[in-house]
C-alpha cells in the first residue's frame, strides 16, 4: 500500500520523540534529519523535502512546542498540518458545469492508466453526481486502445464513441456533437500517450484542446514512477495548462513520493486517486485523509463513506429485528459478506484503520479467496438449509461440498463460524457483552 514504508519510518521517529518527554532544539533537529531521510527514501522531490523540513523545523522549535506539556504530540500535529498543506489542503472537486455539458480531457504518458481510469471516473460521476457520461476513443495509435475502452465501457454500461483511426481532433469534435444529440452531459476524452514526452504528442493534444475547449484537463500519473511522474507533470502543465491530477496505482506503491511532490511542483491539485484494479477502485483525493494515513492515524472518514455506499439500510433494520428474535440465518450471513465485499479488499480496509488495529489486520494475511469459497458453499445450499442449518447432516454436507467445489472440512468450518456469529449476535441483542448496546459502563455502545 502507498506510503507503507514512509509511515513505518515516521512512526519510529515520533516514537523516539514521545519517549523523551521534554524536547530540546537538538532533539527536534535530530528528528527532522530522520524525517528528511524518510521523505527522500519515499522518492519525494528534493526541493519539496527541503522546503517541508525548513517549515516544520521553524514551527517545531517555537516556544509553544518546546514548553508544551506534550511537545512530541505538538510536533506530530505540525507535521500533519504541513503534509496536508503540501498535498493541497482541501479536496479539489471536478469542475462540472451545473447547466449543459462538461468536457474532461485525460492526458498522460502511455501506461499511466488513462483508459481504465477514465472509465472509472465516468462511473463515479454517474453514481455520485447523476451524470450521463460518454467515453471517447481519441487514442488511435496504441494497439487495442479502442477495444480496451469499449470493453470497460461495456462492463460499466457506459457508451463509447469511436471513429477508428480518424484524426483525433475530428473525433473529439464529432463526439461533442454526438453527446449533444444523445443527452450525454459528461464527455471524457481518452487521448493518446507516449512512452516519453515528444513535440508531436503535445501538438496533437494542444489541437484537441483548441478544438473542444475542455472544462478540465486531468493529467493521469502512475504513482509508481516516482520522480518521473513529477517531471511528466511539469512538462504537461507547461504545454497544456492542466487543471488537476489523477494518481493511479496508488495501492501498489510503497513509497508514494509522487503524491507528496506533484502538487508542490505544479501547483495543480490532485483530484482523484486510483486505488486498485477493480472498476470501482477510484476515490476523490482528500489531503487531510491521506496525511492521516501516512502518519498511521487511519482514514476513518473514507472507511465510513465506503460502508455507507455498500450499506443497505432496509436490510440492516431487518437484521436488527432478526437478532432480537434470535433468527439470524445463513442467508443473513451471506448478505453481510456481500456488504463487506462491497467496501473493497480487506487490506484496503486495514489501511484505513487507525494505529495498531490497522497494522494487526494488515499483517493477518487475510485469505480473500475464503470469502469466495464461503459464498459458494452458502449458494450450494437449499433455501431450507440456509434458514435452518441444523438440518444439514453428513449426506447434505457432502452434496454441498460437491456443489461448491470445496471439501466437507470447508463446510464444517463455515457452519462453525456461523454458530459463533449467531451466538455473538444473541449475546449482543440481549446486552450481555460489556460495551455493546449499552451493556457496559461506557456510553456510546462501543467496547473501546
């Protein structure tokens, strides 16, 4: 996951500071030296690191910090605030027209992920803003680029406009006319990339920009390329005047230096981040939440939002009633698995949990395939078996195992897990577990 190495190193620095109690200027200087090394190893731009350390040091050696009762916490607070400022302070939204059509032009080097992430962005805008998107194939050079866009468009049920290997400028203009006729109010242009920046590419992109006057020019940057991503951002901005950045493959980069550098170098905000291969693995970029993740404080707000997106309120009410009546079935268990899967991978969820909770879950090496096997086993049962698992005898277990492509051991394991979950829900509903549903001394209902 992005920033994993940086988070560990910064955590070590702050642990040393907390162990000292009162801090001296020498303590701050030593800590800032270690922070500087951690940022450079994370592939953050040298000038960005230099300015960041200078700003943090100036604030950290002030009397408000050194004379504080908890100076280490004050230093962490300053680092957090400066990280947020470095990445843009606030979430920068897509510039969507309230009336009429919005045109978004995606640019970037070949391999950055423009095609797939353009489709992801279209789906996100449809879901969150009620837009009617149209994807436009303006990359006529890369083999199978058009087919790839049509494939992801079909998977997401988003229309794709293409004219084969026609001139990309003509394709862009024709796509705008097509969108007007067919009621599409968001047009996303998937333009060509190169393995390196050249004048021919830039001329073509400038011509497309002049022809359609896009509302947004988003630079798609592969976060795993580190400093190369920052150099590309500077070049594209100088040539086109980009309006924002979309960072891709942020889930696969353990360093994450591009995210901390590109905003400071270009002055243009990071608006979205691609966080996985699935077609819903994209999210708005929030500097404060990313800073919180970097400092090991989790990202509870994003976790809550993911839960709300996959959360079925009606089913939750029904489940609460079943819990009160001790009528929790395997069908209910299956529904809960589906909602958990809707939140993303377990490792993604772990990265959003604060402190030790996230690290403990992330280090558990969760078997994602276990969820798939569990689903297969439940779906191989009859409705009667799901509603009343006690009738599942040895012959039924054998049939279920054969039908789900698993073993009887797997079926027994699932039934045991279900029994434990049923017993837990029974105790929670009766208020017998301390801290749950008012059963403990703490108010608020949570056992921590």
